[in-house]
C-alpha cells in the first residue's frame, strides 16, 4: 500500500495486481485508486461532491462494486462527451 493517500499508486504494483482487480466483484477504495492510477484522496473528494462511485462499508473499509465502478466510468464518459 502507498505511504500516503495522496500518492499515485505504484505502476509496478498495479501491473502485478491488475488481473485480480478486474476479477474481484468488489474492490476496496484503495484498489479502485490503484486501478485508475489516481490518489485515494481524489476519489474521496469526488465522493464528497457526489461525483464519485457508489460505495458500501464492511467494517471500517469502503468498497466499490465492479458494477458501480463501471456505472461511474459511464457517467464520467457521458459528462465528458456532453461538455
């Protein structure tokens, strides 16, 4: 895991784990950041604005279902195309 939430996830770690990330039904927020190569704090900021992916909690951790991650990607792409 990255030292801070603001660091962009390591490319080597992402490449090594990409297959597992794609197959998982739900991902912890850190892995969503790893998948998109963005800091977790960016996802937190988007969530605070109501523009992030839908999440759910198990214990203290936030997770994103793959289906919700894909819907989020579609919303971003649609908004970008409309702009």
